[in-house]
C-alpha cells in the first residue's frame, strides 16, 4: 500500500583481480531506490499512525491522513529515512480537498526487537537557510540529492494515494 515499499534486495557482483590472472568474484548486497527496506504491515501502520498523530493538530471536523515514501531504512542506526505528506481533511465537506498539510523529509528514530517495533521520535530539517545543511547532516549521502530535488511528481503520487484513502474512508462512513 505504501509507495516505494517493494522491499526487494538486489545483488551485484564485485570483481577484483588477483595474482595468477584469476578472478575473485564476491556477491555484494546493493540497495537501490526501487528496493528499499521492506516493512511489515504492522510497521507500516505504526509509521502512518505516528505521522498522523505527531505533525498536525486537527480542527473540529477534520481528520489527519498521511502517505509516505521510505527513502532508506538503516536498521543498524535505528533510523528510517522517509518523505512524509500529512494533510488534514474536513470530513463534513463533500470534497476531498485538504484544509492544511505538510510535506517534509524526516528521520524516524525506531527501536526494533524480535517481536516489536516502536517509533521513539523523529527529526526534520529546519526551514530557510538551515534546510540544506540539515539535510546534509541528517540523511545518508546516497539520498541527500533526492531529498533536495524531491519533485512535485513524487508529492503528487503521495497526494493521489492519500486522496484515495480519504475517498475510501468517506465511502465507508468512517471520518
């Protein structure tokens, strides 16, 4: 259900020459943009709940919805790097237009054990002249350029996913 959560690991082969003209071949796990860390459904739900509970405060008649793209999952550091789109929708209105929202890169600090997953906090880059230096210090080098150039095309895909969720909620009668 989450964009970018196809979670397959791609293998590459690194070849290094050695003496006697023979070739040593070693497998190397490589993570690509299309093959980001696979999250269990409970982890996806925990992320969505965290985003809806911690970024916007709903006004009367509003419900918060969230969509996100996992950019990288660093299990060793206990961090998930994502782009989140969090918006409020007035469920008393017929339209599915959002009333307020935020679109932002974020670092989710997580704790994983054998049977549990907990988001313990988050960090986001500051606004203005702090934004670029914060992105450079908070996020791994391989995804920094994607964050700095995160296009409206990516945001529109997240927005479409969220609008589908809003329509489904309206049709089922759940605000």
